[in-house]
């Protein structure tokens, strides 16, 4: 069941630059904690990462990654799967990043590294600032309340990463970039966010037992509004 197919029409640029010193310290501390979680997940084999051509890379339980180089030269694809995302037993983070332009492979690798930690930091911060009102304490309203938390966390994370790329001294992100397709699986819920034309497809089962593809995202192309 897809609860929140949040489709972005571009990287959000709504992050405010007017932050106080204490707020900056809290944000930096949260980001450091999220990055520490990422290191632990990789050490404990809860994270799969790839850049470029990968024949097969899989975890024991849930995920696999495969990437094949096309005819255009350098493979600029990067992918990540993080099981037990944020130390949550029922949560998995998946991300696909397809770079473009002369620095596309560098941008894709950087975004692959930055997005999960930034998203986790913003999600945890949003949870700490939000309490569920009693009147929302039904399954339907509670679901969409938490979906909105994910949506705002994604918007903030994508804006932060976009700003990080813009000011990175070693990356030319003016003529290069990357798509960013990410999925959070939390229990039976899917939260999907995408920028660009990387595509998420869900394999479903028909009544006669055949696998049927269900496209979950809309490809962002220059010719659509």
C-alpha cells in the first residue's frame, strides 16, 4: 500500500539561512548522530552501497542491487539500501541516484551519502517537535499525520542537500546533477519521493498468479509542466 507518493517537481529551495547559533549546533549534532548510525549500519552489514557497475550485491533478508554500464561511457549510477533505518526494526531506506553531466558520478555519490543522514536527522527532529493530538488518534488520521511528517522531512532534507552541493568547493554542480529516487518502507507503508526520471516500480500479483508491474512514480521530463 502506497500512502504518500510525494512527487517533487524539483529540488526544494525553501531552507532558511537565518539560523541561530543554538539551532545550528542542534542541527549539526543531529547530522553527526545520523552519520554515526550510517557507519554502524555499514559495519553491521545492514547497508548496501554501490557506485558504477555492480554485478550483484545482496543482503541476507530483503534487498539486492545490480547496475550495468550503458553505451555512453562512465556509469554514473549510485544506489543504497539501509535496513533497520534509524535503528528501527521495521524500516528500510532505498535510494537510486543517476548522475548526469561531466561531474554526474561525483554528484550522485555525494547525494547518496548525504540524503539518508539528512533525512534521518530531519525526521527525528520533526518527531521530537510533534505530538499526536487526541482527536487525530484514529488509524486513518494518524497515518496521514505521520505521512506529513515524512513529507516535511523530505522537503527539508532535499533542500539541505541541494544547498550543500551548491556550496561544496570541490564539486561543480552547475552543469552536472543527479536524479534522486528514495523509498522508505515502514512496516506495510511506503513513502516515496523522487526528483528526475528514475522510476520506482512495484511488482504486484494478479488474480491468476502472474506478476504485474505497478509504476509508483512520475518521470520528471523537461516537457511536462
